[in-house]
């Protein structure tokens, strides 16, 4: 008698599947001095075909953002400085809000001047070898961490403000425009214009012109003034309260501790994840030069000339109207601005973070 039992054919063992590496998009500012043909060629070799985007105009970024979100990149790296980071992050976040889709994590390659964020996340990118090393680290073991940014005038940036840095950017634009009409036009974009602008315009104006009058109103949740060693001074400020009124040379906000070149201008920026640091200062040239090292390190303390607050949202009024910068780029003359912490944090690639934080 034959058995009714049917023997099944032996099952083949499943082959091990190697998970695909997360897709990385790189957006570089084609106008940045350090983004030359060799850099673009190197990035093109490192990345898979089609993953490198070169932006020549701000109008390119919306289409680039649509493509990035449509292809589902998990990470977007920017190359060209803090201004490029701001422009790309703004375009991608705005497009993600329009489409109601998740926001990819962001990182940066150190290709511009200043690079405040590079000091925060440990990006090296010194030369072509550094570029390759940073991308390899990111693909293999770089972690990330959540971070809120500052939202102001439709831009999403790590920092913004009035003061000497904004004035220098405005003076640089004027000096560069002048040099472009002279035999020195080949060196107009860059250090020569910055140096001339500082010596002939920015420094003299800070010495001979009076400080603007500033009024800062708390428009968000409770705000706090910070004192020595990060202690709170007085009670919280409610919505609608005036945080500060008087003269000020600097009025700036940030969610990261650094300005460019490792200048720790916002030592309390990481004090609370749900607040940004607002810093005002009346410091003059003498005290600044005498205490330069401590100011650079973020260690200088003086309640008479430094006014630090943790805030969620503020309105700033300034008279006379003054230069204003966002993410290290000059945005024109303003007599008032309103700024707030972004509702949603981004995930920022951080080479200091352990891989498990990704």
C-alpha cells in the first residue's frame, strides 16, 4: 500500500541578505570658492551616481529638495559653509512640511568659510582626503543627535543676529562690489575684501558711531536670564515681558555654542533643548581686546556688558535700522525681526556621537 504522505522537496536555505547602505545626498554650493572642479569630481567618485547636487542659484534648491524627498534619501550633507547649510535645510524642511513626509537627517562637509557647525559635530574635511574620510565615517559609524534651529524671516538656521558680524558682512558686500570694478577684481571675493572691509569700514564704525537702541520682547514661553557659571538670575519672564531695553552692540540668537572659526560666542546654547540662547552685549573695543582669549573660549563673564537669556521666541526692535545676518549670510537692513525656535528638531550627523545614537 502506498502512503498518502507526500514528501515535500527540500527547502533551500535562504541566502544572507546584506542590508543596503543608507542613501546619502550631497548638496554643494557651486559658487563657494572651495567648491572647484576637483572637489566636485572627487565627490562624484565617492558617491553613487546621481547623489551629488550642485546648486548655483537659490532657485535650484526647491527642485533639489523635491528630488531628495522623492528619492527617499536618509541623509543630506551640505558643502559650502553655514550659509549653504541654512539654505539647504530651509528648502528641505519647507518641502517636507508641504508634503507631510519625514525630514531626513542632515550633516555637513567643511567646504566654506567659518563653518560654525563643523566645530559642533566634528567634521574635518580638510582637503580632498578629509572629504573622503568624513563621508566614509558617516557611511560606517557616524551617529546623530536631535537639535532645534532658529526660524526667522522664513529661514531655518543655527544662528542669526545684529552686530559686528552682520556689519562686517554688509561692509564686505560693499567692498567686494567696489573691487570688482578695479584691477583687483580677481581677488575681490575672499579674504582681501574681508580685511579691507574690517579695517576701513567695520572697525571705524564700531569706534565712532553710537550703539543702536534695542528693545527685546519675549513672545514665547517663559524666558530666563543667565548669570555667572550658568546660574539663573531672577524669576522667569512671561510672554509679553520686555527682556532688555537699551544700547547694544550685539543682539544675536543661536542653538549652537559657536560662531565661525571656533569662537564660542553662545556658551549657554546647549543648556536646554527647548530654548535658544539670546545674547546682547555693550562691550567696547578696549575690554574686548583685553579679554579676547576668555571671550573666544566663552569663559568671559560680566553682568554689566553681557546679557544672556534662554528664550523660545522673541521680537527685536532696533534703532537705527541695522545690518542683519542669518546663518552667516547678510540679509539686509532691518528695524525689527521676530525669531523662534523650530517646532520640530532636526537630526544632525555628529561625528562625536556614538553610532547607537543614529
